[in-house]
C-alpha cells in the first residue's frame, strides 16, 4: 500500500511542482490568497475530491475530503506569503505536498476505508487563522492532523512558542520642532521610551520568551514634532500562563511611556493567539520512519523552539505534528531571500515530493494498522 501511494506521488511529480511554482511566483499575503486557494481547490476537484470553499467564515480557506468513516486524517495546507519576501517560508511547498499526498491516497482509501481530509488554512504568518478555524469547528471530526514544513534539516519536529500580536498607537501634538517645540507632544519619543522599557524588561524574562516589534509609522518630517506613531509587536512564551503574565508587563512599558511624555496611548491585542505546539511523539516516530524509508536521515525532535505556528492551536484539540524537510543548506536562514529561492529550486522540489510521500505513507500506517492510530490517540489523551 505504501509503495502504491509513493508511486502515485511520483506519477504526479510534474504537476505538483508546477502547482508549487505557480503559487511561488504569485505570492499573496494572509487572507488575500485568492489565486492559491483557487488553484488548490481546482486541483482537488479535478481529482474527485469533495471541496468546500470559504469554510469557517474565511474566504480563502477550504476543505477537501475523500472517503468516509474513521479514522479521518487531516493534511494541512498553508499558502500565504511574507511581505516583500514572498515565499521565504516555503508555504508553496507545504500546500503542494498536502494536496499531492491527499490525491495519492485515494486508492488506499478505496481499499481500506477511512477518509483523508485536506484543510486549507490561510494566513499562518501574523494572523494565525488556524486558531480561528479550530474555534469554529474545522477540526472537530478529525482523528489526527499533519503537515510538513520546509527547513534546512530533516527533523521530526520542534516545540513552538505561544504567541500574541499587539498593535499600539501614540497620539501627541504637532508643532514646529525648532520654533515652538514646547507646544508639541512628541508621539515618537513616547514610542522610543516604550522600546527602551521593553529592552530593559528583556533582561528579566524567561530564557525562551521573546518580545520583538517594529515601528510602522514614526512621523512626517524632522522639523515637525511627531503627532502620531504606531508599532506592531509579537510577544512569545513557552505556555499560555506565562504569555498572559508577559502581556501585562509589556503593556505597562507603553503605559509608562504615555505617562512620561503626555502622549495618549491606544492599543489592541489580537483576538486570537498562537498556542504552543503539543507535538505527538507517536506521529513524529511514524514520520521519521517513513522519511528514512525514502532515504533521508531524520533528526529526532528538538527541545529548542523554532518560533511560533498556529499548528499549535490544532495540536491542542487533535494529535498533530509539524515536522521539517530540508530544502536548503544549514547556513540558509528561513524568512530570507535565499530561502525563498530554495523554495523554487530543485532541492525544494525534492522536499515537496518526499514530504508528500512521507505524509501519504503515514496515513497508510494510521488507516491500515489500528494499533498505530490507538497509540497516537492514547498519547494525546495522556498529555
């Protein structure tokens, strides 16, 4: 059965690479992935999947399904790009690998039963749309969920930090910076004071917590006292409890800056947040076993967090993995132009095909061997 699904992926190699490259060449930001969503759902429909578009109230989301009954295994697709950098996180590969694995599994589903569900999840970068989709029931009928993420190493998984977004604004008063500076209230100084407060706070937070942000608007001209500034921040922690504690400390830095400068502060935390990744080790073991059968040497799960992913929200409600497939040398940094190039390279294509095969083979394990699915379920319930 595994040989059959792997052969099916190989038979579709050219069309999967073409789909990946089309998404790569047409990068779309989160919640704007109209083309990518249309191309992916069209591919699924052509291959006899039942497709629902715009699920959970998100226009560019989708759900494709084949088969019926249990177990129902979800393959998760991401397809949003980064501002300016395009697919420097390789989401074009994630999407193409997911649909490739799903379509390759039709014969196995026909013979063994169960169902494969591909869930298209927009806006992983910055918006964390999977959290919204989890809340709205997208994963309620799923027994296990998986995806494969491009990286610089083949690894069964890593932890991911809880994360929340903060948007802040300071409102001051414009004045001539040379003639009448005493008449102004400097919103930029308030923002700088807040940054300095956060820099001091960083000395006294836990080792794996992170606070980082950018000024998105800093003023109009150097001879005008800035009347308005804005910034966007991310706050990360290993768990939700410490994330909540950090939120209060961070916002106090902004409140103190407002008090010191006289500028008015307005802020908004994102409605949703990225939950920490709860990696299912039984699934990770299956991933490693199947990737090694394809000739890759897979590193064991790391204990060092790589960042944050809204796949963490999925892992809170269903057994999940977020493993990695190498598409570039170790010196290449994710979220860089070099990584974007790798996502359209021959090594990127190999990662796409191997990732699709490994996921399809894992689904065969879970459908054909009831003890594997039970082991996955028991680990999830025990954590």
